[in-house]
C-alpha cells in the first residue's frame, strides 16, 4: 500500500513538456541521447499531439500542468501507451532569478523537470470518477446559487417591511406566504416575481441534482461513503462529495490529509523562532468547507440516535467501532476547547482538521 505520491523514475529517451491552453499547445522535447531540443506549436487536437509525439525518438514521456483543460489529454496519451504526468502548478520549482515567463520557456522547463523527476504529480481520476465529481460540484453550485437567490428575495421584502415570522423560513408554509404577497407598484411586483421565480427555478435544479446523486449512490464509492457515514456530520451527500474529491485516499496519511485541504496552520520557522499563523487555506476549497460544516456537529452532546444508527447498519463492524471512537474523541476535544475558552470558530477549524484524519482512517480501512 502506497501512502505518498511518488513520481516514476525517468527511463524514457525523450522528455516532453507541454504548455497547454484552450486553443493552442506549445511543446518542447529534449532528446536524452543527443541533447537536442525540439520545439513546436500544436493544436489542441489529441490526434495532432499523438502524431507529433510519434515522430520523436522513443520511448517518450510527457508532462503538462493541471489546469482548466482537464485530464482528457492525459487519458488519450495513456491509452496510446505514452506515459503522461499531470503536474501540480503550485509545486513547480522555478529559479528565483527567472523573470521571463513565456509559453515556450514553460514547456522547456516542464521537459527538464520531467527528466530530473523534480515534479509533483496530481491524481488523475478515471472518466467515471470525474463524472461523479462534476455531478457533486454541480450540486454544490446549485446550493450556492439558491442561497444567493433566497438572500436577494428576502432582502427585497425586508426593504418593504415584510418579514416572515410564522415559523422557519423556506418551508412549505413560507412558500405559501410568499405567493400571497402583492404590491401596488407594477415595477416592484415584477421585481418580486422575478426574484421568487429565480428561487423556485434554482430549488428545482438542486432537487433534480439530489435525485441524480441518490441514484448514483450505488457505485464504486459506496463502500467508502458508508464507512465515512459512521462519523457525525457525514451524511451520504457529504460522504460522496468527500470520496469523489479525494479520490485515491492512499496518497495521504492521517497527518498529511489536513494539509491537502488547507486546514493546517501556516508556519514560519527560523533559528530559535517559530511562529504559527492562520490556516493555509490551500488545496481543495470544497473539501475544506464540507469538513468545517461537519465539525460543528461534534459540538453537541454525543448521543447515538436513529440517524447514526441507520448509517451504522450499512457499515462494517470495524468501521462502526472506529466511527464511534472518532465521535467520542472529537466531542471530547470540543469540550477541551470550551474549557480553555477558545473562540468557537478557531476550535471548529481544529476539530475539522482532526476530522479529516478520522475520515482518512475510515476511507483506507480494509473491509
């Protein structure tokens, strides 16, 4: 079992760096035998790229930076038998005195780093894994859009002195109250109807995505989702989001997973001076938000209710025991922070960081 991401040792003759953009690709190839540098400008067509690579002295290895163009090129080259590494841009080593940045120089730099194995590769999901991740992210976007639409509508009503006070907002009763609102001004009535229609439209979109995600529960991620569900605050939707965003949990350890989601404190260490600051907030923003939200559930008194019992029944015995231990530990940590009078938001981030480690231990738990 591999717990850290290691780049394969370079054994190919030619190393190729690609600076990939939406409409063009700048390529640079270094022949390890002759030292010749070959440069070219290619189209984004995978056929064109493979054809150009086929003319180089083989075997060939390729590297390009992860970005908005996705992993289609990596899958295409891998299917053709060409080793392709997708490099983490934030981990690229650059000379401190280098002040000139062009596409051609970036491609040559990637080719050299590939030959020296001085790069950090990112995890490349399969097509099914990426599809599941896109579905979860679409639901996350719908959640954010719905929050904004509701905010606009409630603030429009607030400016007119209308506040719903007959129970919880955004329920069936609240929706019926909204439908009864009428305004004398045609312009104001049109603005209200527009904002109300936006809320209903986004809400319907979110519900459709929830149904699609529910149908996708029975997938390769199901065992991990059920194990993660042994922890408080990790519902099926949250568990699936964690599973598809992390992908290969074996890349990490219980300590390094917190760094991946940006929940570790920044640190400056020089000589005898060691200063810790706020969390780094690097890595996956979506994962960090999910963990922070889930961490709040561990603040309340720990009781094994029906919700957690139903999730435990779907998980292996070892996962239930591990989840119970994690729930007790995280609640005890919350009590410890309260006794020390830590600010709740600071304490919750610390709980979220430890929660990420418990999630990792359940994800890699053998069935």
